């Protein structure tokens, strides 16, 4: 999660704890109905739900940022834009290097209208951790919108699917 999301979650949780402590410290538990405590518990559940929703949304956003289009000699990723593959590397190497260096900004790099390389594969990486030691996702052919996604688990399986010797 981004720092701002953690900050909002920490402030909300801390506020709930302080307000509950004050409720008992000031003796409101002796004066108020038990309904007030029930309302406080419902509020904590709401705060926990909001924190969970923020975490889920951030996870989905990061997953979308790991999307990549792979073509002959090029890789496009929303964070890095169009990456030209160097002579000694393969498209898979460029893709892995791109995913390793991701910082997940809020802005995406769009393809210029005049630049339209031919992409062969769409790679959706659901998980990419430990510099590619954990790499799970799915591959689709870029030219067939009705194609079924093929799951992969690791660099070697992905290399076989997109036709690179890794």
C-alpha cells in the first residue's frame, strides 16, 4: 500500500482506540446505554472494512500496472512505457527487468499515437516477487480477443508459452 493509505488506516485505527479508551476513562460506560458500545463496535467494523477495501483496491491497481504487451523486440508496460529489447536480451528478460524495477506510480505512460508496434502476447502478472522467483500470471495471444488465458507459474513456464528459451 502507498504511504498515504497506511497513514489513513493508522489514523482511523488510532482514533478508534483513543475514543474507546476515553469512553471508559471518562466513565461513559456507567452512564450510557449498552447501545453506544454496539454503535462503536459497528464503527470499528466499518473502519476495518474501509481499510480492507483500500488494501484490495491497491492490490488490484498494482496487478493492473504489471500488465505487459510483448512483441518482437519490444515490451510495453503502463509504468515504463515502450521498452526496446537490447540485442543480447530476450523479450522475457526485458519484461522481468521491467517488473523488477516497478515503483507503482499513479500515472501511466501511454503509447504515442504514431507508435504502434505489433504485439504478440499479453502477459498479466498477478504475482511478481523476489526478482521473479515467484512469478504467477496468465498469457493471452494479443491478436485473438476470444482466446482462453493460459496460466503460468514461473519464468520457465512463461518462456515456454511465449516461445523464448529463457
